[in-house]
């Protein structure tokens, strides 16, 4: 796979929760660090995503926000 995005994190799929049209996919990219993405159910099927399988979280954002309590 070649991609222009530089924020690519390889991990293991730990959860796929399908809704009516959208799924929430959770990928563990490090011990205890989980990234959640909302993608279409069609994309889940097309990518063959299953719990325990490997996948990449690709982050493409123009802004990064920081917050404190």
C-alpha cells in the first residue's frame, strides 16, 4: 500500500459495531491506545474488516486541537 498521508498507524481491529448505515471501527495501535473511526457498512465489508484482523488508522486532518481541564 502506498499513501500520501504521513499519519498512518498499524494496529489490530478490536471492535466493529455496525449501525443502520455506519459502523464504528476500533483499532488498537499500541497497548491500550485505541483509535475509533466511523465508516460506512459498505466500506467495512469491502475492506473485509473483522475483529482480530490487522488494519491501518490513517489520520488526515487540517487541525489538531489541544485541551486541558
